[in-house]
């Protein structure tokens, strides 16, 4: 009974939130949460009842934050759910993001339920849009694997490119401005040089597809990957040689590629801010988590100079998306709060008097 009352009282405020955020903002009216009393059935009832049937896609223009747009990454909640056996209902995650002034989210394959729809599954795509836009959030990017992009078999690479085209079209129809790519997987009998050549060739085609759809495609390499050094990163990007193919800046991975010095911004400067598609913001202590990838930590809890990274991005003219990357952090909510606080502080300090 209590949850029904909560939802009834929130219908109007939810619609008001959307209307006030049609031109995206970084602050939300009010501070109350309906998450403690809401149920999955209530959320679906609101979103399916036509309240948000006229929602239009958000534009790529920045909100009141003059520097960048901020997002929550669902990968943090997926990884914490899997690794630490925690439960994060999607409606509570989205309500949290909305209340804390985030502009959008990045999706991860398979979480909270099922794979991405195909581009031609219009009803499923529309339902996904309604769910996120109902909380005033833009889906700015989807995460995609790219192991097939450097397979030795040209037929496998061709099939991967065909699948990417469908995924990119799905992202565009969802309202995304970016797609993220992770080229994991083994060498499969080829040399690293041949793998880089093949990956770069595939990524050049990725850039063409992204440009045709008005998207930015951005890739990330990590310590467990066969591509895991500054040289690999820069060669892949240079050989792909397409303006719509860019790099994801993740301070934890850049720190390890820069000698675990706590100064990932040095590698960022060598790569060039102009080559960054979007950012996965996280702190790190320069080690691996449990033998896996770079250890992600909430901003301020590691040794990386995150404020300097943000200054370099700001001064380099970066005006894109910054997602709080809480990968395998036990409390992704805490990581999102700390990351958003740092972003807002840097933006506020840069605001003209």
C-alpha cells in the first residue's frame, strides 16, 4: 500500500523532471527519492502508461556544466553484482543517477537482463528508450566486444563488421552519441604485429560506419589484453586513421601503461586530448585487481592525480562524455558520488566569475 502511494505522488514529479531535462542539465529539481518504496511493477506501469510516450532523443549539446556531460556506467553495477554477489535493481540505479544530477548512462551487454536488441526490433528499442528517458537520462553509449575484429580468418572479421553495423544502428536508434569497443581475446596463432594490422583495418571500417550514423566509436585496451602498451594503443589508432575512431581515456589503464606512476595524465598528453572519444573516470593504485585488469578505485581513494587529468582534458578542449567507471568496486554508488563530486568541483572552479 505504501509503495502505491509513493508512485502516485511521484507521477507528476517524474514528468516534470523529464520536461525540465529535455535540454539536458546537470542538476535536478528536488532531492527526494522514490526508490525506497518503488517496485518493478510500479516502474513499468509508469513508463508503459503513456506518460513518456512523446519523449524525444536528447541532443549532444552540453548542459549547465560548461565542460562535459556526466554518466553512470552500468558495468560497475554488473561487475559488483557478479563479483560480490550484490543486488542492484535497475530502477534504483537509474533513480540514483537522476537524483545525483547525471546526464546519462552507458549500457553493458547482458545486464541487467538479456542481450541488446537488434536494430530492427523497433518495439524493444523503443521500450529501452522509454525506461531510461523516463528517468531523464540519455543512453550515451553501449559497450561492445571486438575480439572478432582481429581474428586471423577474414570471414570472421567480416561477420564481426556486419554485426557491428547492426549494433551501431541500434545505438543510434537508442539515442547514443558513442559506441565503446574492447578488443580482448587471444592472438590465435598470429603475431602481435599482424593482429594490430588486422584490428586497425577493421577499426577503419568501424570509423566509416560510425561517421555514417553520426556516432563516435572509441576503443580501450587493458593489461590482460594482448594489446596492452602505449605503443599498441598509438599504433592501432594511427593505422586505423579515421576521425570517427577515437580512444577511451581510462586513468587506471593509462597509469599502468605509464609505469604506475600516479600520473596517467602524462600519457593522456602524449596521446592528445583531440584523440579522446570519451572518458571512463576512475582512480587506481597502479596495481591489478585480483590478477585481472587495472584496479579501479573511487576518485580520491587511489594514487592517481585525477584533478590533473581533468585539467588536461578541460584545457585541451574536451567537451564530451565522462562516465564514472566503477568496475569491480564493491560499492559502485560510492564511486559514482565521489567521481561526480570531483567533476563538479573542477567544472565549478573553471566557471567564469
